[in-house]
């Protein structure tokens, strides 16, 4: 309860700072006051377009995160079998990690519709992080403990539960959380670039083009709040999962 | 037999050398099979009752205009002669355009200039065409012009009797065709042959010009016409349109060789960049009662559509100059 109160107070203080800044800058055309933005946000919340756009964007990003997660997991497992497989995939992963989002958007959008481009971009954000973390977790499993398991002929399932999962889990969870925020950012940025017909990105793009900066700020606020909510939900879920799978480790 | 062969060879050589001399103008069909099928400026003029398709203009801060009528009058004269120079000397203008960063390739710019309909209109001629254009755009997409039409004080008329004095004017222009007519003025300013003392800024985003106009750091800005109306509305009338600098720059490219007139667009899918090109096309098609599908989401930015056209990925596309020249040159 105390934490909620403290957070609310901090948020309120930042809103006041915003208000003061907007009054000082005195360019309501391009830097609106928080009051105007919040009012506009409430107006938007009453429109069906708001929920449609939000759902579509959310759906694309979730799909991208899921595919990125699963593919990161799969390739990491594959690479953990042999160093040669890892070496084979390394150049691909290096390219995916270092190419700027915008370059990918331009390339991919020529071949694939705007909607799927977004999914692809989110996959690109999540995949390298998840892959690297899970791979590290698998490789980093204590070799001595593995030897012990071999000697005592402990079945694979038990090895998984007692060794691999607890070893990989912390890496996996942290990678998931950091890549979610990234996927949101990159996904919305990609939407602004290739403007799918129903998306948050096209709303932001139109708001900028039509010089409707109150709308622009309102939508940005929407994206920030959605991202925070999503991270909160995932954190809670991960906590639940880790409690379920990791405390029951038996050797 | 030998004689026939050598004559044929001679003829072939002759023809191929002759074709080298026609290299300056872009071939009617480019390597991907595209033709410039329609000129949307022409199509607009057919349905517009004498007013013109006006896509680019210069606007001024109203406060600055009121305080410096003489300087504004001098600017209008200098801008007009800059535009006239550009049309009369496309090659030299192209080089100036590249020199001042308004476009990156002087050859493409020079090729595009005749198709860009760079023109100068002020006063009542400007008002007639501009208000008609804004009314048309308002009927298709009200938000693009700021949700309402500007009142009469949006259209600047100069005072002929005032003395043309000089002052410092901060001018900003978009790169691309909106700024083509400005290059000669920039050259004149740098050689100190102008009445006014100018400082220039070339930007790639209208938002920067709008911000400058709003906070007073820019006095005159070259903007697309609908953005000008939008700024007028959003600043509650603090800007005025001084002059038109570009008529229409949109063309329809066709790969299928089936579009010979506007009516041939019936039932087809036309790719167009989002915003203005789509709105203008919609208006023209509606005025002619033609039903066609306009896709402005697959390649929503002009750059994306240009790339798609360069790779032959679209059958029919609407593109602005100088992208048209760029594509046709491939």
C-alpha cells in the first residue's frame, strides 16, 4: 500500500514538472500540457478505434515476442549440442544483433506486408537476447555436477529439473524481461515507419503529419503505459513459474 | 551476299550511334517497362474550372509581414525571378540545387525540373487556386488541412505602393521540389545581390519549419500547401500564404501499357504514397466517376513506393517528381 502511494506521488510530481515545462516552453502547438494530453487520452479511451489499434499492435508484438522466444530457445538448444553448430549460427546472430531496426524495416517491408514486418522486427529484437542467455545458461551448467549425474546415472528428466532448469532459468527470465521492453519500442517504431492500416504506429504517424501534437503525446503515453503493464504482468507470471518449477528440484 | 552483309552492318552501326544522341531525355519506357502514363496536374486542371493544382507554397509569419511590408515585397520579386531562372535554366538550377543541399543529385533534379511545374503565383491568382485546392482536400481528408478552411486573411496580397526596403529574413525550405525554386535565390543571397539579407535553412521535415514559424525563429517557410493551411489553423492565424511555388508534381507510372487515359484506371489497383498523393488521386477519380482501388498502405511512404517501382514490384503507381525521373532513369 505504501509503495503504491509512493509511486502515485512520484508520478504526480513528474506530471507537475511536465506542466511547468510546457508553460515555460510556451509552444502549445508542439509541446502540449499534461492536462490537454490526459483529457485527450480519456477522449480516445471512449473510441472503438483506440481499442482496435491497441489490440492489433499488441497482438503483433506478442506474436513477435513469442516466436522470438521459441526460436531463441530452439536454436540455443541446437547450438548446445555441438560447438560447430554454434559457430555456424554465429554470423547470422551477429548480423541480427547489430543491424539497425530501420534497415530491416525497409528491406522486409518490400517483401512482406506491414503487419508481418512488425512481427518480424519483434522476433529480431527478442531472438538474439534469448538465444545468448539460454545458450550461456546451458553451457554454464556446472560440469562437476553433470559428471556426478552421469556417475549416479540420474535420468534425463531429473537432470533437467534439478540442473538445467535452475541453471538456465535466471538467465532466461532476465533476458525475457529486457527483450520485452525492446520489442515494444522496436515494434511501435516499425509501425510508425511502415504504417499498418490498423495500428498505434499509424496513429502516431498521422498525429505528427497533421500537427496534432496533443494526440501524439496521448498515443506515446498509451504505448508507455501498455509497455509498463505488460512488463508487470510478465514479471508476475515469471515469479509464479519460477516458484512452481524451481523450488521442487529434487535430486 | 558479302555486300548485303556489310551494308546491314553499316546500317546497324549508324542506328546505334544515332541512339546515343537521344540519351539526354529519359526513354519513354524504362528498363522495367514503366511508362509515364498520366500527368495528374493535367487531369486536375481538366476538372477544376480554371484553377490549378497547387502543391507547394511559401508562408510567412503574419507579424513579420505586417512589420516589414517593403521587405516582403522585395522578397516576392526576388523569389519570382529565382523561380523564372529555375525554369529557364534547368541545368544551372540543378547544380545550384545540389550545391545548397536541396537535392542530392543535380542531374536528376535538372531532368525533373520541367516536370515539376515550378511556377510563381501571388495575390488573387494564388487565392483562387489555393482556396479551391484546400476545399478539395478538405472534402477528402479534413485533418490534412487542419479540419477547417482558412479565412481570407490567410492569403497575402502585397501593397504595391510601399517602398521595397531590405531587412534580415530567416527563410527555411523543405528539400525536394518545394525548395527547387529557392536555389537561385540562395545563390543570389550569397553573392550579396539581393535587397534583403537572407539566412537559409534546408530541412527534411515540415515539423521543423512549423516549429520555427511558431516560435519566431523562421520568418518565411516553404511548405506543402495543405501543411500551410494546417499551420494557419493550428496557430490561430499567425501565418499567411505568400505565393505558390509549385503546381502539381504527381504522375501515374504504368507497367502494364494499358493506361492510356484516366478512364483506363477503372477497376485497377493503384499504389500511392499515403497523404497528399492519395487524396489528390481520390479527388480526381471521384470527380470523373471512376472506381479504382487505391492502395496507400503497402508502400505508404514515397521512398518505399519509389523502391518498389525501381524493382518493378507494382503495376500502376502514383509518384511525385523527382522520384518519377529517378525511376524512369533506371
